[in-house]
C-alpha cells in the first residue's frame, strides 16, 4: 500500500501580549532550522515599530521573519489576507527544508488559519477607493444598508459602525458577484493540511502580567512611541477609521493630536487597553482545547517546550 503523502510541520507559539513569545522564538530559531512567521495584526504595518514591539532590524537579519512590514498603514489587512499570505509563506519555508514557527497573539488570525479557511477574492485598491468615496458621500450606515440588500446574512453579522468589514463585504460582492457570506460557507479547515505543534505561553499571575505590560508601555514611550504616532498623524491621510490607527496604544495616543488628550491620560488609557487585550487573549486560549498551555515562568514547562520544538524540527527536516 502506498504511503500517505507527507504533511509539513508547522509550529505555533501563541499567548497573551507581554508573555515572552518573541524572545523565546528568537532563542529557538537561533539554533534550530526555524523561520518566524508573525501572527500580529499590527506588525504588518510599516512605520509602526515601537508600539507593536516589532523585532529589530538586527533580529530580523539574524533570523528570517515573515509577514512584517507588508502593508502601508493606509491599507487594510484582514484575517483572509493573513490566511492567504501565511499559507504561501508556509509552503515556501517547507520548500526550503525548514520549519515555520508562527508567533503572535492575534487569535482571530490563528483561528482563521486553523479552523476556517475562506478563500476570498484578493483585495482591490480600486474597488476600495470607490467604496470609500461612497462612504464619504453617504456615510457608512448607508453602505451597511446597501450591504443588507445584496448580502443580508453578512449585514446581520456586521455592525453598522464597522467600516472595515462593511468595506470588505461590499468589495467581495463587487469583485465576484457573490455575497461574502456565500464565500465563507464554502470553507475548508486547515487543521488537517499540516502536522501541527500548537503551544501557548500562559502566565499564571494576571497581576504580574499587567505590571509587566505597564512597564513595557513606559519603555515604548521612552523609546519614542509618541513621536512615532506623531509621524503617522502628520501624514494627513490617516484617521481613526483605519485599522492601523485603531491598534492598541496607537488609538489612545492618537487622541493627543486630534482631541488634545494629555499624554499622561492617553498613556494610562493605553495601558488599560493593553491589559484588556491580554484578558481577551487569555479567554481565547482557554477556549482552545487543542493548545498545549505552558507556564513561561516554570523551568520544567520551558524544558518541555524546548524538547517538543526540537523534536518537531528534527522530524520536519528529516522526512
């Protein structure tokens, strides 16, 4: 009987923001045949380095990184965009005999890749510009009503104040003539496509994590985050409707330039939002029974993680 075709290995390292994923991934990739694939909805944007805790240029030179700096902040990047890009990168890494290590905490992206792969039409700048123009003239509520006429299923699921998803749903319909809800019903799970090792760093003490997040944001401010947001605002073509500006930290500091919010108040709001993000990520992690949850502060757990990743890499490059 013929052998089953080999399915390439894919390793996932996720966890809440501030749990140490990036540092651990760099340490693993420094000695194993790994390439890092970012699973971060903010790190895709160019010019947003400090507030996204993006790997430095030196770190990216030492270890191959993917899906970082691939969009201008004016552009959108959906879960479907991530799935298409990630699959292409994974296949490319496998073709070079190496193992992809998916690192990040954008849980929607991971779920889209793992459970429901919707193969939607690629984004069109021309169509998006036309939809944006209609929105400027008539308002997003009117476009939501327009969506309700061509795709009532999607309109019922998308909030009238969610311009990014309204835009994407209308764009898909205009490009293909098919409602996005119809595309999404015709999905295929990706969990059987590769051999997965899915790991999550789960800090045991929320209070300690919150303190680390507060210190990390202070460090970001000291490193020039305020100036980074000022440069984005000075472009003149971005506003709070753009997904890039709504990223945690950027959204709160944006108010310093648009509403005169004092920096101290904006910083406090950013820390609160970051802690809330971490709590939401922990909720996602608890709901995913297929993840192996490990304590990043427990030496035994980190030894176990190291052995699992090492063995997965050896199997992945020897088949």
